[in-house]
C-alpha cells in the first residue's frame, strides 16, 4: 500500500501535539505560581518567566524524545508490534507488507485522541491555572505584600546589579542607564553633603524603583514657612441661588447738554431714520 508513511507521520505528530500541550500547561502553572509568590514578597516578580521558560525547554525536549509508536500500542493491544513493524517496513512493498498495512490502517481509524489525554488531570490543571490567575491579579492589584523584600534591598548594589543583568538579558538596554543614574546620584549626594555639611539630614526624600528622588530648598532666600501649613477650611454656601439681576435704563439729564446741541442731535437722528 503506497502512502503509508504519511499515516505514521500523522500518528507521531498527534502524539507530539499532546506532549507539547501538556508541557505548555505545566509551564503556565509554574509561571503563575512563581509570579504570585514573588509578588507576595515584592521580590522582582517579572523574573518568574525565567524558570518557566527553562522548565518548558527542558521538559518539551524530554517529552518529544519519548514520543514513540509503542505508546499507541500500549493503549490499543490490537496494534501491538504491528504498528512498529509496518513503520519499519515502510520502504518495502510486497503482499505480506500490504496486508499488514491494511490491517494497521483499519485499526488506527478506531484510535481516539482523547484516549491519550487524562480528562481528570487536564480539568485539574485548568482549574489550577484559573485560580492562580485570579489570585495573581488580586495580589498585584491590591499590592498585598507578606514581606516587602524589594524595599529592603532597594538602592543596594544587589538591586542595581540584578536589574542591570535582567535588562541586558532581554536586550532592553537599561543597565547602563541605571549605572549612570547611580553614579550621578552618588555625585549629587557628595556635592550636597559638601554644601549643606549634613546639617539638614538626609537629602533623599523618596525611592522609586531603586532610584532616589532628591529635592532641596533654598532656606536663605525662600519666604515659605512650611511649619504654618494648614488644611483648607470648608466654606458654607447658600442653597438658594441669588436673585436675578435685571438691567434698568439710566435717567437722562437734559440740562447737561445745551439746547442748541440738543436740536442738532435731534436733527441728526431724524435724518438717519429717513
């Protein structure tokens, strides 16, 4: 029977797709679980993609190597040794081989893909992925932290080196900028300490993603007194709108304008109205 090779290829491709799908599910579970744990400790949760990718690469190679026709024969004893024999003699062409191929193809039509998938395990993985997904959204949206390790190491050499390594790994190119920022920060701190001589305390007022924000006040020329800052007082307003304002014509005093000019103005307006 000619064209038996595509049949063998289709069986192997189906087994590979099942193995790939299972590996993707497991990798997604690992990514969400690690991301959720790192978010709870506020410890670089975005690096959870690294163990997930490593697991996927290692596991998918192992699973694809284990894709063999004997797995189908174990599920369907009627194909035991027949499927492998037909695949090994795919280049042969005689009456016995043809009969064997016909028998194998007939029995392969009864093979169901669902028989290679554990429905219970698959359902459990889907439920677990959904729970981890919503838990991760809940933790990240509310900024829930069991222990804030990011702030504990923020501004240290570990923080800068780690972020620079991650940015270089993904080609973002933020490591150099981070080092430059750290250097300029140290220079500004040195200059500030030299000018203020540490009499005003720490210059750093806040930390944003490992970088300190600095602000300074000119205490000699400034006129603002920050000690007398008060809250805004609430103002009470009338519930009723004010009365409507109606314009009224002003009185005209004819004594101000001489009579001669009054006649002249009257004639002017009469000519205009014609």
